[in-house]
């Protein structure tokens, strides 16, 4: 190839190289512009916030309880003898005065007849003594009989009169024993099984025949620990809890299926001293039970209603988070930036949480959208709309701090 030809080829190659470089540079420039667009425009995080408001909140306290008959009557035989027949259906409700058992009454009928005969004999002797005394008195006044004869006649009359009274008492005793052969229920209530069978000889050693438990009113017993009582006193002293007037709590019974018993009760008794073994003391409520829904020794829950937490702060449980230094919430400040705020939590109240310290009226607390928050982060606010809850849900009793800590 000649020198002129070489000089002609080289400019063409330079042009091709220059065009390739321009294409590559434009591609890199386009990619860098796209990446810059993505980084420079991050979206603002939207969070749900609620404004803190102080208000009086009615609260309730729940405890595990057990029912007890207000009157448990032991049905005992009062006389010894053979048991003839059981007259009631075991486990059924019996009325006051209803016959439960019938004992063999024939021996007691014989004793009653003997007592009546003895009474008739003594009354006849008394009549003879009375007539003898009436004859003796005028003769003694006429000195026809001595004073000793008058004294003897008078003494005989008084002795026979006392014997008549004794015979009358024996007749009454025989009547009572005869009546005791018919054993009735002294109260209206639920009966238990018969402890003795028909034909058994009843003596003082096996005189217990059955029991009858009064169903209305029904007692409901539950226990309070020393810690719970001290916590209650402290909250009342600090003004965090206000008891109902006269401490007359309304007692609500919750059955095993979670349903509410239709009748309300009242506290009627509190044990004056703590149990030395359990460190608790007994509290008793009384509730009407006309339909017999509650039975003795049944496990239920009691809810004490009437107390109020004055000027309380409630926020949803999901708004409270826990870190290495304890519980905290996210607060949106006036610049729409978030910041952490440590709080002191109290009891649970349904799906909410009482806040004892750390918040004040007007604070805006983040409820939803807090998982990716960082201090100083700019956010967009959306108002929190509380779900509509039923009364049962709202009035759920708070879980004690002991139960909360165990979770």
C-alpha cells in the first residue's frame, strides 16, 4: 500500500472511534440522570396519629371467684329408728316443709299412747287428792281432824298436781318424737343425694341423711392479695383512682362461656384478717338467683364496677413500644417530625393502655406506621379513627400490673 492510501484510511478510523466514544458517554449520562431522579425524590411516610385527651374513665376489676350457698342445711334424723322411705327426688329443688324421709313411726306411736295413758292416770289421782283435801279442810277447822291430817291431804294434792304436769311433758316429748319420724326440709333449695338407704337403722352415728342448699341469694367468694390491696390504696392516695360513693361497688358475674349473668350483686362481707397460708383475704358478694342458674361451688368471674380513673390518658396498645430503656411512643412535633417519648404505662383497658407519665394533653401520638420511623424523620399525619366498640369491650376490666408484667 502506498503512503497516500495509508493517509486516506486513517481519518476514517478516527471518525469511527470518536462516534463510538460519544455513544458510550451518552448512555452513561442517561443512566446517571435516572439514578439521580430516584434518589432525590423519596416519598413522605404517612402515619396515623391521635391527639392525647385527658378524661374520666370508668374502670372495673376482675377476679376468679367461686359460688357458695348462702345457707347449707344438713338434714339429720332427730330420733333413732329404721328408715322407711325416701320421699324426694335426689338433686331436685325442694320446697320448705316438703317431706324428704319417712321413718318407722309405730314405736313412737306406742310411746305416745303410753304417755297419754300415764297422763290420764295422774289426772285421776289428782282428782281424788282434790276431793280428799276438800273434805279434810272443814273437818280440820272444826278440830275433828288434826292439823297433820290437813297437811298430809294438802301435800298429796300438790304432789299429784306435779305428777300431772310431768305426765303432760312426757306426752309432749312423745309427740315431738313421733313428729320427728317425718323429716321435712326447713328451707327451699337444691337437694343432694341421700346418704342413707331405705331400711337402714338410723342412730346418732349415721344420722346425717342429706343436705339442702339455698340457691337464692347466692354468695360469690373471691380473694384479694396483699399486693393488690396495697396497690389499690396507693392509687387512691395518689388520685389515680376514685372509689364509688360509700365503696358500694356493683358486682357483675361472668359465666364460664363469657356471658353476663342477668342479676347484679353487692359486696356484703370482707374477712377482717389475711389468710396466713395464702396471704389473701376473702371478699364476699351476694346476688339474687331466682332461676337457679348459679349452683354452689361453681367457678365464675366477678367484675367490680363503679370506680373511675380521673383525668386519665388512654392510647391504643399498638402505639406503645418497648426498647432497651423501657416503654416509649413516637410523638409528632410542630414541624411534623417524629421524636421518641419515654412513658410509664399502667393497666390495660380493653385494647388501650393507661399512661401514667410521659404524655400531656395535646400531644400527637403515632398509632400506625411507626415501624420504620427514625428520630427527626419528616412524616405526613393522618387522623386516627377509633373503632366502634361495644359496651362489653369498652368496660373490659384492666389487667393488673402483675399479670401485665408476666406477659
